[in-house]
C-alpha cells in the first residue's frame, strides 16, 4: 500500500504527498508536542465497501510548550499496524489534510481532522487491500518547517472492516400452518482488491423471526454459511411474520441483518 504522508511544500505550507518520506528526514527533530484524547469515527468501527471512499472524522488534543507557535507545525491522526508508529510501520494511513486546531490555552490545542479510506482497486492511490481488514492502532504525528516529524503511537485502536451484505428468502408464500418453510440467503463481504462482493464462508448466522405486529426478532436457530456464503435451513410455519438472517460480524467484517421476508400463514 502507498504511505500517505504530510510533508512541507517549498512554500512552507503543509501539503499531502503520496510517497514515502525519505529516512533522512526522520532524523530531523520534530515539534515538541504530545497527543491525547484521540477519537476516530466517534469510537465506532470503520466499515468500507467495494468502490466508494469512506471519510471519517477524528478529534484529538495537542499539548505544546507555551513558547512554541501553533502556526509553526501541522498535525494529523494516524492509523498503523505493527509494533511502532513511523515511516517503518507495516501499514500506515494518515489524514489527507492537516488537522484544524483551536487554542484552548497557551499550551493546549483542540484539533479535528478527516481521514479517508479507499479500497485498493478503486484507483492507484487506494489504501486498503482485503488482508488489511481488522484491528488498527491509533496514533498521531506533527510536522514542522524543517520537515521534522514527531510520532506518537499507542493512543488506542479501532477496527477497519469489510462491509457485509446479507439476504433472506422464505418460501413458500403463503403457507399452511404447521407446514415447513425453507429459508435461503447469502452472506457476502467486500473484497477491496477486486471491488466486488464475495461469499463469506463457514460463518455462524442466526435465523430470526418477528411476529406480525411485533417489533422484536427472536432467534430460532444458528447455522453456518457454505463454502460460497450461502444459507439454507427449514422451520415450521406457526403464525404470520417476518423471517430474516442476522450476522454478528467479526473483527474483519461488519455486522449485518437482512431485511425481513414476510410469510402469510393460513
């Protein structure tokens, strides 16, 4: 994946460059700041589909010396995998643009930024490949006018997940009371390499039922998807209502519940 790094343009303004910052730059001392209270996507999982970029917000606090001008450096949140945060991180995603900060005191800045997540297959600048779904660590960086970079990791973690889809089809419709209903469906998830959805195999999925007039689904049984993500099971018709499959999700894949399929029991 390409590393997205904030670097200083010749004019002294911070710009985004889709390249790796040379190792020599990392030796330059960065701003003497620390980060805290980093929250990405309001603490929720980040779910990415097959084609569209997903933009989420981040908020964080910067603490600096009173004599260090806030205009002398720029900051941004970072997501990384591996033991440490830096240009040698196994995987690294930072905000496309520097954060916007407001001084709450001579030493404290309250900041916000946007981070965009792009499936790899969408364009050559895409960030994510399917094998990178899962847990990412949170950190932040600051860049000064001498291209010095301050990195700080260990600010929490989040899940970057492949979006899941799920279908349900209950038949026959209508059906006589006491007869067998067959419920089929399919669980699939985004493949960030191909920009398509593919079946998610051997996953536990709940078959649920909601009686007509009720707002609550009850789990009837749990079955596993086939090698291609398909689902098929049977149940007994008792009263009018809606059947659906529901998937709790995994570290790498979002949770999802299918729309209920109504069956008229006569």
